[in-house]
């Protein structure tokens, strides 16, 4: 059974025998006010082979990952590693852990240089040699971890950030690195991107292309401790009421976001609104990016952010995002906003994990005259509807309800099509 490490005092030997004392135990005891973090710590410390934490958007996943890794390392004396899905995520996690006062090493891609925005207290390395001497948390992308030989490095606990974006095959490739795993992520977001043919596993809940937490719990029922976050601090009550039953039927959650809203020329804007456009040009219709860019300019010219208990202020470029289903649409929108470089403009896949106070989103089916599986995926729609903190304006297509009815007639049991229909029905009363 595990025992806590003994308290570490500063070294008092003579100068000739001096050995550096361990870093002060300054990692905040966040678990004292966070029951889910406390449960995850208890499960990992008790030796549970796997812990799965399901989270809605904006619930503080990364905060829990960083505190979990830091406390298991700093307070419990365990060797802990973190696997993130992108370089940006790994950089963010490493910097946050360093900010907590816990030693951390970020392992980067070979032949790359230290990121300029990495926390100054974090160690940067591109070599596995650093793993042998690391005394704190080690962070890398899942792809980078696959090149680490378990004979070179293993840890007690591997924490997987955004685990629903990782495939079961990815998880299997990391299996030799640790005895225990903690998987944290959002089950309603975009599934892992898989380029190979997976039709042979279409009916298998444990297929290698499935999200790692879902496939793991299906393959090893009862082995994982399953926890849930039940509060979003990003989304307001209107958005929460829309997306929770549609995209998270097995993960009930509520909004704890403090009052926050946007006004335009003095008029309060709703948390959620939509505009239906006529799009004879299909997905390439220039009206789509033009309308999105015009809305962004309108918000920049006359929009103000109001936060409960604080003074209002003008919206800035960094408060606004334009989200599109396709690259050519984001390119067209960016062309119309070249004088506003701070506005976040990208596809749904690109902005996953980002958030802004005001968002303009083009509906994934806008311009479509028949439904393709990629565009109908529920996860893409969920991401588009969950990036805003105060205001979301969705640009829809007046013809989409007709297109969806035809698609549902052919596939009446499709969960993705049903989600699309339910969201459009909910957006219709809010149309501007």
C-alpha cells in the first residue's frame, strides 16, 4: 500500500556537504474546495488502474489536469506525466503546472526551439535524456510520447488531457509508459480524426478509432473510476439549456457562469441568436463570410461587454471569434477583416478548445443541399455552439430544415441528424 513521503526540510549540512533542498511544498490544495478533484486524487492515490473524468465545455478540465498532476507529484511523491493532443495544449499545461510551483519538463519535437511563451520556471527539452533526470511532471503531446521507449522512461500515473480526442489505438500505444491512467475530456466534442478505413469496426464499441475513454470502459467494464463535472463556467443558462440535452444526455450539467452580456449601441444582445440566409451559391456563397465579417465589425464598432459587478468596456478584437465549417469560408472572412488581425477566425476543428466573449458561427449545414456525414457530425455542431462566454450569433441557411427532413426520412434513427434538427428548431425562435 502506498504511504506518503516524509516531510522534507531544508538541508543543514556544511557547505562542503551541501545538497539542494527539495522545492517548497507550495502547490495549492485545490482539492479542499473541489470534490471531483479530491475524488480523482483519492482514486489515483489508491491505485485505481484508470480514472475517467467526463466534462462539459468550459468546466475547467485543464485546471483539474494541472492540479491533479502537480499534487500527485508534489504532495504524493509519484512520477506523473501528461499527454496532450496538440503542441498548444502541452505548452499551456506545462506553463500552468510551473505557475503552481511544481517542477515540470516539457518535451518538444526534435530540432525545435524553446517556445517563447513557455513559463520561465518550466524546463524545455527535445531529448529523452531529460526524462531520466526529471524530478517533476513531464508533459508532451500524445504523438511525442509514442517515440519514448518504456525502457527509457515510465511513470506511475499518465494523465491524458482532452482524452476524447485521442483514439483507443493512441491509448494502446502509450500503455507501456504507466501503470495507471487518468483520462480527462469532453465527450460532446469532435471525435478523433482518423484517415484510414475503419468500416470493419463500425459496430465494435472497442474499435481502435473510438475515443479512448469510451473504448476503454467498454473493453474493461468496471475497471475505471468514472467521475463527472456538472458545471460550466463558460456557457450561460440559455446555451446550457440548448446543448446539454442534445449533446450530453448522459452528462447533466448546469451553468454557474456569473451574469455576463454584450450590448450593441446600448441595446442588450441575447446570449443566443440566429439569422437565416438565402444561399443560392451553396457553401461557397459569398454571403456567408460577408455576413459573418459584417457582424464582427458591428460588434467592434458598437459592442460593449458587461460583467456582473464590474464596469462595462468596449469589445476588442481579442473578444471576438468567427467560426466556419470550411477553410475557404474562414479565408474569405479573414480577407474581409484584414484590418482586424486580433479577431480569431478559423474552422470548427481549428477553434476547438478556444473561447471568446462574442462569437459568430456559420452553421455546419449552411449551403448544403444534401447532408454529408462530416458536416452532420454532432461534435462539430457542439463545438460551434459552445465557444462563447456572453453572445453567440449563428448564421443558418433557410433551406437547411428541408434538407434535414429529407435526410431524416432516409435515416430516421441517425442521432447526428436528430441533433441537427433539434438545434435548428431551438434556434428558429431566436432568429434575428
